[in-house]
C-alpha cells in the first residue's frame, strides 16, 4: 500500500508506504514534532499514487485560477 500525503504550506506531495508513514508519525509524536502533511489517497501501487498526484495537481491549479 502507498499513501499520498500533501502539505498546504509547502505545496508538496509525498508518496510513502505504510511503514514509512507510520514510522514518521511515531517519530513526530515521540519528539513533539509536527507535520502539516496529511493523507489524501491510498493506492496499491506506486504508479497509481503518481497518477493520482497528476490529476490532483490539475484540480489544485483549477482552484488557484478561480481565486
């Protein structure tokens, strides 16, 4: 499983497997860290996650154009 995460402040995406995502969340919790990345998708393959990001970027651009 691959998870797509997005940061509104950094305007960036991450694709992580579940183990990496959980490990990062645990690290943040133990170190009182924070992250503004949040999960916006879950996919069986890395390629599916990449395809989702391409489509989602278009939606973000459309939203930006309307503002």
